[in-house]
């Protein structure tokens, strides 16, 4: 696996982990609000990854 491939895999994993952490942080909030914030976090992370 090339360095570029390793970086791409690592970046995808970081997004997955950030999403999971955000989900855990929001688990105490009402489910509707939590869902909205979770989706917003996913979208922000994806946009950040594309920009990098």
C-alpha cells in the first residue's frame, strides 16, 4: 500500500471516529436534536476531508 493510500485510509478512519465520538457526546440530548447534530457533524467532517 502506498503512502497516499495509507493517508486516505487514515483520513476516512478519522472521520468515522469523530462521528462516533460526536454521537456519544450527544447521546444525552433528545433523539431528534441529536440526529440533526450528528448529521451536521458528518457533513462538516466530509467537507473538511475533501478540502484537505
